[in-house]
């Protein structure tokens, strides 16, 4: 009873927050609503008994991704009035296409009721929740069954990193950098000169 | 834990490239920039080794990594083409990059990772591996398109490709989720089993398939998902454009074929008309819009759109014969495109590289050999008999006719007639117009080599090569269509 | 031996083409000319063996592609029809090679020229020896390609460029028909092998197939498509525009391509496919009518042209019309015979014209000639022989073949034959007129040429005169010697089944037409000659006065019935316009172009406003993708919803 109630509560919040992400005028508000959506989704995971996923969602998405978003949105100076300028002109044709797509997808969604997925259960077996912990089950999936996908995802991220560096990193002249080797190989002899100063004469 | 280790043998080429890419990256990072030539050569060598590994793995049907990865005669054929395409582009790239002062060690590394992604696409046996391979390839390509980061056109091309590519990935993912939601699996083998028996699929699976198809159509730049192609081809550095036109098309085409013929062959009646639509739209767009182009890279973009349309004619047939013709077409397309780009990469004035069609004027006088080669490529692209391009077109049209798609074949023949006009225009400019400024003699022997070999392949000599090619493609198609 | 006939020219091409610069001009000439002449010699031997000995061969060259239903083997089909073509092609080609040594002696690109000539010969041989449609298509396209190269050989002349491109494009339109015919044949018969198809034709005849909801008769459709291909190559009415322009090429090329070989490919195709055309009455009628129209059309245009080569070009066009209407009334033997004799006298005329042009320092305008008879008597005699053969003077080659063509048209009861007969008689009159007009304007009267040029005029060197003499012999005697074999009593044994006629042999009937009919062509010829004599010798002022009097008609003829202008307006400009339109407006337009029909009005107005405010392209591209997806999904749902 309580579980069902909480489900509906969190599900409603998730949907509303998602809606507000695209509807709110202020982009900062959008990001904040996004965070709210993440939180309620995490709660849904907890309800499903997937506590590991719930925590990861909060730590990674809320803690890292969304905050990063927030920074980016706040630092960029986007003129939203200008962005929306063409909206009225595009609205009719865009709306028609959008509505058509929506109608079609609703047709598809209703088909779900009468046509249960026939291939379900053909993937790796779901382990008994009492026997193995959440974390271990996920680990097994990732590092045995889907090791290929896991490694590939790693490569994708690596390429993203290379790309970011290639496209943005520049060697700027005149910037002082720490050269550790130089620091270590420095001896007192290079750095310090002992000068006898006679008093009253200056250097 | 009686988990056994996955069988790594079928994925040897991929593993080799993955490790190799990392080694190259380290080499580039920890040594000074002088190693960029070494890295480039090493990368080319690595692709060559991968080429042999592909053959070492052989055409036997093997599935590994919990059903995510497949290797068979079809993947053998496609991987060989992809590696040839990538390797050829890599050895041709240097002069252009040096000229534009963007010859950096990341370039070969990114080419290798993109190639790796393509091999993964070709070998995908699950929606998951399909998507990951596709992203690995695409991400590398986005960066490559913007590689000349100080030039506005190049960054614009990269950004455009990235934004639209993200949209197409979104469609693809949405389609995958629909398919998973309505069938309960993402594995190709299981999906094929579900629908081969003539079972009526849920409408959700079909709509999902359409979305996936749309995402992939973007990658092969079939109309109406082609709009990015001309802009990106024009803006990207020329070697990258050559790369775009060659290898990724083949990999994405392999995915389309694997998905439609290997996995959803049971639903051929449902997807056939969609492919016909894509095919006709691409042929028409390619033929007509190319007529008015003045930039040769843009022209090649429309040309590639048109050729994808022709290749899809074979797929629309929905038969083993059709797939054979498509494979033959792609192989021939690869050689034509590489050759044409070898010529474009040799278009170099004193002031630097140039890419206007009018710069080719009088080429026959200044550089008769290059003009002859380019003429062969243009005639071949136009599908004039005696040259390789003709056989490809002939086979796809015959396949379509055998399958009863008369209208499609008719439109195809018509489009090829219109297309002949603009290819011919280039030949006319080269041979008959008043000479423009002479190009500088090509300094790179490897470009000349690629040009020579592909010209020979496309020349009437292809008459003797077509027979083994058809036989091989037939074997590959047989491995796919069960 | 047969392989040698076909491949010797290829060898010549390869040597001259690849090593032309290394081995020099002289060696290239010797190699190519030698190989083609040798091939010609072997062809004559083959002629005796096959045509007179009654043997036929099918020689496999290599096994080729096998994929599913597709089986292509490369083989040579040698029967009487083939060897007749072999003799014509190799002989004329050999003579043209020899002639070119003299004619092209001042050109720096000799090796290239000879290489092209040999390549052309090889393609033509491929075409005539084809054992299946695909192989024939190769030869067909190879011929088109090499003619493009040869017409545009003098690439510094803009006119030559334009002509080359025009020839190629117009030919492509014809090829389009051929390709469709080829596909349709494959679709119906499941093979491209000629003999297999011919054997299966009677079973297929009369059946029909559905296309776009209409029912078409199979054989008629296929044959009409093939005929479109033949029209393109043989410059028949509607697709003839390239032929006169192609005269921009060097004169030996005109003689080889546009008199004796390439343009006859269409005639050959129809004759070769006679077992198919016999079952396609509609297609045959079309052949006859198009042939008749071309004969008269080209002749009328030829009346007023002033360029010496163009006159001959239109004459060729007109003579091809004769061949086609002979084909159209099932008189295949007569058509091929006319092809055979025409090759001699038309090549003679072209090469003779070349000699005139050579003598006149590259002047081609007849209005600047005249009185050349005394300066170049050798050439004059040759030209006279060519002209009387062309006009059909009794005893010459043209007399036998052309009169037979006209008589068959009279004797036939097939659709279009009466029309063809009348056209043929009138065309004969005009042929005689313009031929003699050419002779009189060039060789007789007072000269209108430059004093210096005229004085320098001299007969061509031996390498040019010897081919002329050989051709002249042929033009005079080919009729006497061969008429019995081709169209006379011996024809059944001669053709030996390589031509197929359903029903009665029309040539039989043609031998028994009333004497008046036999006399008519001669009268027409005589009238034409007398008219020309009256106009250009006795009253030289008359043509000018007539032209002024009927200035509209004159301009109409001089401008070749305004065909070029019409095509430019109808096809060339719109194609460019479509391309430009799609390009400039495509980005915005595609959006509404793909819009669903029911709301197209709204979409249009919105798209117009959207285009006015085009801000970012990515926006539009993404939208186009989305529209594409919606379209595909809608289609799919509509389809599966119905199912």
C-alpha cells in the first residue's frame, strides 16, 4: 500500500519535473528541475530494490553531471529571446509534424497492451535478489556478460577525451609551467649565491 | 563461479586495433611531435596487419561475448573493404595535412579508432554492440571533421555533423528501445528466430525498425537524411572527406544489410517499400542536385548520395542475389571513390590545395596521367560500360528486376542517365577547356599508387576481376541470409 | 582465326595507346594499321568460309559471371550476318587507317589518334560478334565512348567539344532505350543469350505484361525499346541531331564512324534481332515509318547545306532511313545489302571530301570552292564514282541495293510500307539533287576560292588516294558481284538462317513488281540530276532567287527543321533549371515538398514564411530528418493497418 502510494507520488513528480525542464523559461530553473527528476527517479529505483543504481544516480548524475550543467548554463550568455524568435513561424508546420508523430506513437503504445514481448527472458538470467547483492549482480553483468560492451564504452569515452583535447587544447606561449625535473635537479649552487656585503657600501 | 572466458579469437582484428590505438596514443603523447610520421606509418601498418587478421579469423560462423559479437563470411567481406578504405585514406592523407599545417599524431589515432568502431559495427550481433560500435565510429568522425580547428568551415562541419549525428543517434536509440520493449530482446539471432517463421510482428517492432533504419540512413546519407552530407564533405579537410565517403558508408551499409536481411528478413514485406523510398529519393537527389555544383567535394557528396541510392536498389530486392549485388556495388564504389579522392588530393596549386571544378580545366595537357585516371573514375562513377561502375549498376538493376521491382529499376536507369551528365562535364572540363594554372607535381608516391591501382581496378580490366568478386560477394551474402 | 579478327585491333590499340610516345608516330601507325589490315584480310577469308561455305560457329572466349540466374559467357557468334559486318568494318577501318597516315600527317597527336581508331574498331567488332545482349551492349557503349573521343579529338575547337558531348548525350538517350530493352528481355526470357532468346520467342509472342496498371504486349515493347537504342546510334529522326555536328571530328573519323560502321550498328541490331522483330508488328511498323521520315527529312535538309561534310552527313542520315524502312518491311537482306554497298560509296565520298578539304587548306564551305575539277582531277573522278553510286546510276552498287529497297517497300503489304515507298522515291530525287549540287558547287563553274588557296590545291598523296581507289572499285562493282548472293537467287544459301522472316519472303515479291516501279527510282535520279544541272550550271542565279522567294522554307531547312533549338528548349534548359531550383530552394522547399497532401496549402504558406526567415541550416536539416521519419512511420502504419 505504502509502496504503491510512493510509486505514484515519485512517478508523478518525475514526470512533472521532466515537463518543467522543457517548459521553464529560465534555464537555471530547468537544470534544477532536472535534478529533481533525478532524485525522484532514484527513489523509484529504491522502490524496485535497486539501491546501488539509486545511489549511483544521485552521486554521478546529481553530484557531477547536473552540477556541471548548472555551471555551463550559468557561464554561457545565451539570448533566449532571440532563440525563440522563429518559434511562432515554425510552430504550425512543426506542430503538425509533431502531432502526427505523437499520434503514431500513441498508436504504437496502445499496441503494447495486446501484444506482450515474446522474446522476454532470452537475455542473461536475473539472479535471485536474496542470494546476491545488487552490486555483485551488476558487477557480474558488466564484467562477464557485457564485458565487450563495457570495454567499448570505455573506448568511446577515451575518444571523446582525445577529441576534446585535440579540438581545444592549445600551447600558449608565455605561460609559466612547473617543470618537476628542473626543480629536482636544481642544486643549491645554481640557485644561491653567497655574497659578502660590506656594511655601509651596498651591492 | 563457473564462468568461462569468452572466446577472443573471432575478435582478433578488433582487439589488435584497440590495443594498437592505445599504443599509438601513448607513443604520440610521450614522445615529441616528431613522431607523428612514425605514428602515421605505424597506424597504416596496423591496419594492414588487421586486414590479414580478418582473413586469419576466416569465414566460419562464430558468435562470442555472450552473443554480442559475430564473425562470418559477411563480416569478412565487409571488414576487408573497410580496412582497405581506411588504410588507403591514411596513406594518402599526409601531404594535405602538412599543407594545412594540421598534421598531428592524433589524426592517425582517430582514424584507427574510427576504423575499430566500423569493424565493431560490422560484427555487431546485438543492438547494444551495434550502438556502441556506431558511437565509437561517429565520435571519432566528429572530431576528424573538425580537425582543422582554426578554419571556420571545418569546425562548422564538425559541429553540424555532431548535432545532427546526435539527433540520428537519438532516433536509433529510440528505435532500439521500441524493439526491445515489444520483442523483449536486443539480440539479432533471437530476433531473427522470432520473426523468421512468418509470425506477425507487433506494430511497435516495426515502428522501432523504422527509427533504427532512419538512424542508419543518416550514416549512409540516404535521402531524406542526407542534408548534412554536402556541407560536411565540403567543410571537412579533404582526406577526412575521402575517409567519410569510403569506409563509414560501407560499415553502416553492412549494419543496414545485417539488420534487414540477416535479422528482420522475415519482415521483408514490411520494410521493402521503405527501402524503395529511400533508394528512389537518394538517386533523384544525387542525380539532380549534383548538376549545379561547382565544388568538387560537394559534387562527390551528392554523387555518394546517389550511389547509396543505387546500392539500396539491390537491398530492396530482398533476395540473396540482391545482397550479392549490393556487396559488389559497395566494393566497386569503394575503389571509384578512393580513386576520385586520390585525384582530388592531388589538386594543388602553388598557393595551396584547391577544390573548384574549374581548377581542373585543361588538366589533360598539364598532367595527362592524372587526367586519364580521373576520367576513368568519372566514367566508372557514371556507369559507362566496360568500366567497373557499370557492372555494379547492372547487377543491382537485374536483382531488382528479378524481384519484380520494375518501377524502381526504371527510375534507377533514368537517374543514372541524368547522373552521367555531370560526371561527363568533369571529363569535358579536363580535356577540352582552356588550361587553367597547372597543378604542382604530386610529391606523394602513395597517392599516385592508390590512384594507379584504383584506376586499373576500374578500367576495362575489371572485366576479369568481376567474376571472382561476384563469387566472393555471393558467398558473403549466403553467409548472412540463412 | 575469329578471335584474331576481333583482338588484333585491341592489340594495336594497347601498343599504340600505352607505348605510343615511346615507340613514336611511325611505329604506332604501322602497328595499328597493320593489325587492322591483317584483321581485314582474315575477315575476307572468314567471309568465304562462312558466307559462301555455309559454316557457322560459336566460339567461346571465356566463362564469365555466374550469380543466381545471371550467367554471362563471353563468346563470338559467327554467322553470315556477322561476317558481312566483319568485312565491312575491318575493310573500311583498314582503309581509313591507311588514309589517316596521309591526312593526319600534320597532327602532333598521331599515336593517340591511331590508338582511338583501333579501339573503336575493336568495340565495333565486339558489337557485331556478340553472342548475347550484354556483350552487344558493351560493344555498343564502347563504340559510343570511342566516337566521343574521336569526335572531340581536336579538343581545342569549342565546336568539336560541343559536338562530342552532344553525340555522347544523344547516344545515351538511345542507350537508355537499349538498356531498358535488355532488362525487359532478361525479365521475360531469363537470359541474355541470343540463340536461346530467339528460340523462345514464338512461345512468348502475344503475351503481355502489366506495368503501372497498363497492359503491354511483350514483344512489341521489347522491340520498340531496342529500336530506340538503334535510333540513337543510327541517327534516326528525333535522335539524329548529333550526326551532322559530329562532322567537327577529323574527316577519316567521319568516314569510319559516320558512314560505314557506328551508324549502321542500329541497322545491324534490328537485323540481328529479326526473330524478335518478326513477332512485333507494331515495332516493325514503327521502324518502317521512322525510316521513311528520316529518309525524307534528312534529304530535305541536305538540299540547302553549304558545308561539304554536312551535306554528306545528312545524306548518310537519309540513306540510313532507307535501310530502316527496308527492315521495317521485313526485307532484312535488302537492308544489309544497302548497308554493305553504302559503306563503300559513302566512305568514298567522305574520304574524297577529306581530300578536297585537304587540298583547300581546311576549307569546308562549298560556297568558297568551285572549279576544282582541273586542280584535283584524281579526287574529282573518285567523287564522281561515289556520287553516281549514291544516286543509284544503273550498274553501280547503289543501283542494286537502293532500288531493291524501294521495290520491297512497294511490294510489301506491311503497315507503313506505302508511306515508305513514296518517301523513298522523293528522297531518291532529292538525293540525286543534293549530290550533284555538291559536285557542281565544288568542282565545276568558276572558282569562288581564294586565289592563293586555289593555286596551291593539289591531289592528295598516295596513302590517301589508294584507299579511295579501293573504295571506288567497291562502289562500282559490289552491286554486280554480290547482288545475287544478298538479294538474288542465292540468298537463302547465303544468309543460311542468320536472318529470320516470318511468312513470305518479301524480296521474292519485290522481284516481280511492275516495270514502272523499277523505273521510278531511275527517273527520280535523272530528274534530280537535271534539276541540279539547271540550278548550278546553267542558271547559277536561280538558287539564290528561290531561297529569297521561299525564305521561310529556306530558313526552316537551313536550320535543320529547328531541331537543335527545340531540344535545347525542351530538355537541356529544363534539366539545368531543375537542378538549380532544387539547389537554391531545396533546403526550404524539401520541407514542404515532403509535406502530406491534405494540408499542403497550409504547409506551403508556412514554409514560405519559414524560408524567408531561414536562420540556421542545422535546424532545417534536422527538421527534414524528422519529416522523413514521420513519413516512413506513417507509410508503415498505413500499410500494416490495412493488413
